[in-house]
């Protein structure tokens, strides 16, 4: 059984995990980059891509908060930790 919806079927973005949303976003970008699409299809892909990006950003924000809550100082106080990589990518 495949994790991807059947052709023409759309999955609710709010139900997607980060990995699922990112994979769909990457597929949408690849399809847009190929070009040759009807205007309406391009707009649909773009709109869904924006929503997928927002879903990914929201899930990353939630994950960052979880990490911040898990990091404790020696005294038992919670400390915020910068979860970004050294090169500034999130």
C-alpha cells in the first residue's frame, strides 16, 4: 500500500507529517519547474505549495519548542537552546 494519494486525490495538509508535507512540496516544485503546465494547474500547485510550506514551518516550530522544553540546566531550570545549525539554516 502506498503512502501517496491516488491520482487526482488530495490529502488534507493538516493531517500530513513533516516528512510527508516536505516530500509533496518537493514534488510540486519539481512539477512546476518542468514547465508546460496549464495556468490553472500551475496556480493550484503554487497555492498548495504555499500551504505545504506553512505546514512544514509550523511543525518545525513545534519541534523547536519541544527541544527547548527538554533541555535543562544543571539547576533544573529550562533553558532555550538555539536549534539552528552553525551555517544559519533551520
